[in-house]
C-alpha cells in the first residue's frame, strides 16, 4: 500500500510537471503563431505599412520608435498605444512626439476585418517595426509572435525607463541592462537613427550652452552647428524638426555611424557613442566597426531587435487581445 501510494504521488508530480511544460511551450513566441488562426497577417500588415510610407516616408521611423518605446516599458505589451492622460503617451519622452498611432489603428482594423479577435496590438506593432526597417532599405528577419496586450499603461515607467537624448553613456547602458540588453544592443539599436527626425528641443542644449559652459558642444562639427543654430534659435519653442541622419534621410543604412566619426551626430546620446570619454573603452570600437561594415551592423541590429521584442511579453492566458489598440476590452 505504501509503495502504491508513493507511486501515485510520483505520477501526480510528473503530471503536474508535464502540464507546466506544456503551458510553457504554448506560451513561447514562435514565427508561425498565427499560421492557422490568421494566415494572411503578414501580408495585411505589409500592405498597410507600404500605404503609410507612400504617404509619408518618415512614418517608418515613427513606427519603429513606437515599438522601441513600447518594449522598454512593461515589456512588449502594446501599452504605449493606450489612450488616457495617465498613459505612457503623456510621459515626458513621448508627449507631443509619438507618431504613427493612426497607422496602427488602420493596420488593426484591416487585421480585424480578416481575423477578428485573434492578433494582439503588441504583435502588430512588432511586425510593423520590422516592415518599416525592410521597406527603408534595411534588413529583414522572421518575427517571433504570440504576444498578448497589457491591461495597464505605465507612465512612471516611461518617464524613468526610456533612454533620454541628454543622458550620459553609463545612464543609457544601465537602462538597456535593466531590460536585458547589452552594450552591443545599445550601439546597434541606436543605428535606427539612420532614419527619422528630431525636434530642436531634443538637442538645443548642444547648440548654445552645453553643460552650462556658455558655449556649444565641442564634439559637434562646425558647419552642422551653424546650420542648427540658425534652425533652432533660443527664442523658438523647440518644435521645429530636422533629420537625424544628415545626407541619408530616409535610407536605412550605416551612414549614421559615419556621421558619428565626423562629429555629425544630432542627439547628444548619439555622439557620445563615439566621442565621450566613456566610449573610448566601450562603444567606440563598435561605432567604427559598423561605419565600415554594413553587413555587421545589419546582423547585430537584427539580433538586438529580436532580443528587444522578447522583453517580458505577455503570453498564454495573460493579458488580452485588444479589439481597439487604444483601449482595453470592456
């Protein structure tokens, strides 16, 4: 009897372990997650991203930034898309600067029309970011899918966790480390600034009174400095915009790193990857390598995007599949 009882306990324990393993397997992200439930998903998203870029090529950078700002706060759960004054959209790094929300709405509507209640907003954002890179001339990769949408935004997390253009290199690296990314990911993902634009407010500190010195940032090339001082006078509201990557505006390439070598990085957080004291023994070597080797940059960028897309996703029975990306289901 005692032996039978022990066997039954062992069998019960094995069954529990088996069920846990099955649940873990089901919750993992996979490239074919929607193969049966929404087989045309990738085509639908690609079509809508193409349409968006036809209207405005800059939208590629905006969709990529949305994915980045989503994953760094609460993980890749679509929480950045939630409306409301207490949402992430109203955090300092996002307010008046997040773009592409209407494009995500159009993609979601098209997906819902094909397979209602199946595909998460978080996954749509992940696919749209990949397509934005590819359609701008960058690399492609097989996107891991199966995320579910979060129920709660995190404005405080966005305020505190998103890297800022005014931070030093150690601060930026620490924020990446906090979400499981490393120095190579910092430098590779920064290369996304090869497309897109930035407001004057994000770099005016470099133009006139850098670090309260009364002078411009000495690591900015002089012709570029003069151009930007004319574009962004101190008397303006800081909302004018200029391209992040001079001379290679809409093409996803390694020109961003060539700019850093020539002191033409727009944001302080860009140029410090090459010119700061901390960079000399950390990021500078990577910047130099990417500036001369597009293949290496693309390879490391893809790895970093996949890693970023795997930051704390909600899977299995967690979260929900939002019907409207801007609000949780009632």
